[in-house]
């Protein structure tokens, strides 16, 4: 996929919202994220929940970029909280802000209309179909993006927000001893995130290309029906 040089990736992502198919698929992937959180999510503690809801959000990032991805992330978080009926804690806007930052990163890094082929992918195109190479690159980018968000989003930013919100309101403007307490408090969160990382990366590696393939196939079937209304597909 060639780099979208005619316009910025944010403008390109905004234009996706004009497409009915993009809105429908974004809604479906957002719904999938909510269901994954509801039925497969598990609270390890009041401050830590393990789930695979990120898959749907990352799928939106691959297909439509940062803006739809941020909308999907916000909707999934707010609706998920409403469905949970605030069972754990009151809604935290700072956590939402972290999720929006992560969603923007996903959209920037994964949006397939933004990036060109990396060198290795260009070499693969000499003996593999372009569509196969595209999905290999989506898988590798998804794996890289998820690792980055686990460390920077889950372990660093989320931990800082939660510690400030529920442990020490003065954090991060505290003494060295309080920073040590923060690191001790963060360690179980970090250990859980790191232990889950191989499973999450495997899910990204497999699910994101599959989402892309299914959406592309759906688009081809729709176009064929539009141009050949009497032809069986």
C-alpha cells in the first residue's frame, strides 16, 4: 500500500467517517470489543482487568486510522462502564485520556493507507502477492504496536493515573520514597501485563490480518452485487 502523500493521515482518517461501510464496520468492531470485555474480561484487582478487547480497537486502526479508532475506544470504554454499572469504581476520565492516546498511536502506526512498504516487505513482493504481503505487514505492525502500548500505556501511563487517583493525590510531585512506593505498587501490574504479552501478541498477529481479509472480501462481494445485480456471487 503506497503512502498517502496527498493529505495528512488525520484528514484521510476523518474522510473514512463519510463511508457508510466504515461506520458499520467500526460499530461492529466496537461492539466486539465491548463483548470481549464483558464476557472474557477478568479483574485481577480493582486496578487491573485482563481482556482481549484491544483487538477490535486495533482492527479499526488498521482499516480507518486514528479518528475512528479514538471514537471506537471512547465508545467501548464508556458503554462498557455503563454495562458494568460502575461495579468497581467511579468513571475515571484520566483513564479514558490514556485510552485515547493509545488509540491515536494505534491509528498512526497501523493505518494501512498511511505507511508504505518497509524494505523487507518490498522484497517479499517479488515472489508473493501484494495482498499477502500487506497482511504480513499488518500482523508485524500489530504485534509491535501492542508491545508498545503494553509498556507505555498499560504499565506506565495507566499505572501513574491509577496511583494518582486512588493511592496518592500528590503523585507524581512526591519524594523519592513515594516514587519507590509507586514502583512497588506497580510491579504486580507490570508482571501481569508482561505475562499476558505473548498471548496478546499472538492474538494480534492472527486476528488483525483476519479482520482485514474479511473486510476486503465483504467489500468485493458488495461491489460485485452492485455492478452485477443479477449475477450469483
